[in-house]
C-alpha cells in the first residue's frame, strides 16, 4: 500500500518534521504508514563551520537515492522506498524536488 496519493503521482503533504540532518529532512504525512524524505541543497564543510547552498544538490541526491532503491528492488532486496516524486518547474518557484515516499519501519 503506497499511500493515497501515490497512484495519482501527487506529492504527499508534508506535516510534522521528524528529523532534520545535514542533507535531508524527514516528515510525517496524512498517511500514518508513509514518511517523506526531502533532500535539501545545503552543504557544509569543516564540521558545519562553513554552510552554503549548492544548486540542484537536493535534486541530484533525490534522483540518486531513487536509482539505488530501484536497483535494490530489481535485485530482490526489500526496501521502504515507495516512489520518486518531483515537482514540476514553475517560474519563481524553488527548484528543489518534492520528496519521495518511504514506508515506516
């Protein structure tokens, strides 16, 4: 069961933040069995002493994660990954991807 929005290709609504790390944020959704991972464009160096944004880093990490999860699934390795979701580009909107979904463990 991939969540109510998965068949329509719509991103899940991000609700409560569960985790905020150096590269991604994990959120709850309206579906108690689905979490979303949002990869950010944040970069850091020197143990976080230097912080910056790198355009498309979040998008690249999101696509790489989806690629690896697809390879694992093709090899018969079970994962919590549901699907990759990417927001359509809109003038003036952020270029960051909408998160992909994963099932709660």
